């Protein structure tokens, strides 16, 4: 085979590979667009719940600053937090279900293909659900005259509120892969770059 035929074959092979890459990228982008559309309302509802929780925690702090921390547990606001937590858990479960469907539409080479996230998110949901249910028991154990006990209970409530708000962050973190996906990187490319960066830091 002469050099001109070899060159033509190389061009043909390169064109085929490029065309295939564009097709894969287009398919992945279509899956991303569909996922965005299906989860838009979920993310919006979760943001509303997160904002309500933030206002509630500010009210908690105001009660604490008044010098009567036990008033938090007598005000019914812990129950409000619990209700917000349950609503947020509903949104989180819906999100994970849509996320699993999204992953099933992606090739394993996609930078957005991270099935390990599903396990992590479900574990977080189980943990927050258990903590949310325990808020009722926590409120029942608080004695008005035990300020130290009340303070510890409030710390637990605040930690729980932080875990609940992490769901909204979870929705956003999933989307970080969109950038590398749009640039045409594969999952292997990203892993190699991360390994090189890790090597440079040593």
C-alpha cells in the first residue's frame, strides 16, 4: 500500500472516530438535557424547603440568644423542622430515582457515569430519615431546667438541619460532570488527570 492510500485510510479512520465521538457526545447531552428537565421541579421544591429551614434555624438562634434555649422545644419549631425534613426526603428519593434512570442511559465511559453515587445518596437518605424520626424522642427527653441538656439537644438539631440541607447541595454536585462531558473528556481521561494532579502534589 503506497503512502497516499495509507494517508487516505488514516483520514477515513479519523473521520469515523470523530463522527462516532460526536454521536456519543450528542447522545450523552440528550440524556443530560432530559435529566435536567425531569429534575428541575424537584430541585426547585428542594430549594424552597431549604430556604424555609434556614428561616427556621434563624428563629432557633433568636430563641437561644434570648437566654431561654428550652423555648425552642416548647415552641413547636422542632416539629416544623421534622416536617420539612420529611418533605425534603421525599424530594431526595425522587431525585435518586431520576438519577438512576439517567445513569442507565449513559455509557460507562461518560464522566457523568457514577453509579457509586446512588449507594452514597441512599445511605445518606437512610441516615437522615432515622435522625429525622428521632427528633420526636429528642424533644421528649428535654427538661426545661436542664440548660446543658437543652444545649446538647439543640446542637443535635442543628447538625441534623445541616444534613437535611446537604440534599440540595447533592442535587448540584451531580451536575459538575456536565463541564468535562461537554469538553469531550471520557471518564478515563478525568481519572488520569486526577491521578497526575495527585502525583504532582506528592
